[in-house]
């Protein structure tokens, strides 16, 4: 069994696409997914599966959500190893920034074009910094995400790919939960 973390885009935001996490877990247990757990209400799922193909897992999760809740959501699945590497690659490791909740991860559903990556990397946003990679835009929002110009919607527009954003605390918690799965 392999450990995976699934990230749903745009559920339970501003009253849209509401899903109770207990109902989500129940809908996913229909498939050959084991030890399904959720974290927070924003669509973070941990699971085990014998499936080694992320695309298959994404399709199964999307299908289960559509069948159970009547709407489509974008799903990104990462392995435990991929999430570990993503966290290691975070260029913003300043303990003060991390503890103040200023660091964010915008996970990209597919690699963007090199030209758009370079353009976003070169853009200047006051009180914000970013590092663009093919799988993630690492962000520092010195005044918080609520005031950030460089938000999920702008990143999607500039890179022409779907994305979902999580804060450092959520990513760290998911990594710890996944590590516990891996040990058991």
C-alpha cells in the first residue's frame, strides 16, 4: 500500500460546493481506498491505495465526488514522497515567516509553460515574493493571504493551469499525518 494526499480545489469556499468531510470519507470508501482521512474542511484527503497511478486515483476521486455530491471538482493527488520533496524544496524556511503564517504553497495541477513560469517569477508584487516551479508556486505574503495580489486565481490566470493553495501549517500537518500512515 502506498500513502497519498489528495487536494481538492474550491470546495467549502464562500458557501460553494459544500461537502461535509464525513460524507466525503464515506463516498471514497466505496473504491479500493484504505484508511481514508480528511484534514480541515478545505478538501485535504489522506488515503492508502494499491493503485500506483496518480491519474487513476484522481479520476476515481473526482468520479466519487460527482456521483455523491452532484458537482465536479479538480483533484490533485501527491504521493507521500512527492509531498515530502515539495516541503523540502520550499525556499522560504525563515522560522519567523513560517510561525507567523506568511508562507503558502500553490500546488499546480500540471506543469505550466516555461514562458509563463518565467513571466510570473519576474513579476513584482508589493509585500509578496514567489518562487515558481513546475509543480508549485511557493509564496510569501508579508501582509497575509487576505491582502495578497498574488493569489490562487491570479496564479491560475498567469500560468494557464488549475491550482489550489494551502498554508504552511496545513502542509506540515498533512505531511505529519502521512508519515504516521507510512509508519503503521
